[in-house]
DNA sequence: ATGGTAGGATTCCTA
């Protein structure tokens, strides 16, 4: 099975990139973030033509997540286990061929003194609670998406500049570690210790050309998936296309 | 230290 995650920064602006990439990479499952459309405007037909079934949740202008799958989607759930009316569209889960797949878009956080930062930490705490309430560490789980956190110094272009800043602060690291201590590991780090391999580059200042990026998009996997992993990669090619998303898709292959 | 770019809504917000 091949599972990918991609923050597309508007599914309407990126529809051609998405269909081109699906044809080329041919994943079984794709977790999308930042679709930026209300549910009525989600272009499900564009994906069903390519053989993908979809589950999605969106809102006007911001956020929005989805799961695309070549196989049947079962037990679709939207949001956290302790859902609130004011929650934005940042989490969707479904079971595909026995694998519990979650597509997550973690709040950006803005700055450490922003209310958004506290919301980011709380959102991650609720994600851990959702895992506790809906999953077991022994089962096959893939938690994919844009976490807006670079995990260590290998995952940022300039550790000294970034340390203590948003995306690379101690409390963010602790909150993400608490999620992973459920029983998930970073699939990418099962294959390489190399640094300066990124999944996001700012649109500004020629950041992609200069490889000034962050690795903030992940596919976290439970033990049974980790033991079955064959590859874990970041496909930077779509970031070189005209009018790209600022994120590149991440992809794993495993034998389950 | 600042500001640069992109998407989507609407002269601003989020990233």
C-alpha cells in the first residue's frame, strides 16, 4: 500500500497539479490539507474519474481536509473525539483495507505570544485524546498531514535562527511528542538521518531555490506499519511546477 | 530588523 499526504493550499487552485500528481505517483490513499472549500464545492468528480473515492470536510476560505482512496473508505469520522461546534475543519479519519488513516492540519500557531499558539498546543492535546478514544496502538495506523512543527535541527534550514520560534519551539515539540507517545513513529526517519530535506518552503525570498525550508509534513505510523515499511519519501517535484503549493507531498509504501 | 509571495475574500486575513 502507498499512502501520501499533501497540503495543497487550495484544492481549486491546485486541481491540475493534484490530478497530474495522482496519475504519476498513483498512491492508494492521499491525505489532503488546506482544501479551502466548503463541502458543496469539493471537486469529488475530478477524483472519481481517476478511480478515487473521497471523504472531506471543509469551510469557507480556510483549512479543510480530505482523504482520497482507490479502495473503499469505511468508518469516516470528522473532527476530534471531543468535537466542539466552533472547531475548524482540520481532522478527518477513515479506515482503508484495515488501516486507520487520519488526515490532519495542525493550527499554524502564528507566534509564541499569540492565542493561536495556545490553540495549537491544545489541538495537539486533543489529537492525543482522539487517538486514545478511537484507536489502539496495536492496529495499523497512518497519521498524515501538515503538523506545522519541525521536529529537530535536521528539519530546519537554520536551527540557530529558528530555535524558540514558531514551528520550532519547546512546547510544540513536547505537544507533538505526547501525540507520538501513543505509539507512532516518524516514517521518514526510519530511512534517513540526513538533514536539510524539507516538505515546505516559503513562497517569498526565493526560499525553494535556496532550499530554505522546513520539514513539517509527516506520515506517522504505528508499529505494525513501521515494520512493513518499504520507503518513505518527500516528492519535491510538484514544488518545481508553475504556481505550486508551498508544500510538497510526502509518501510511504508498506507491505500490508 | 524588515519584508518579501500566495490564495481567497474584499481592502484584509492567514500562512
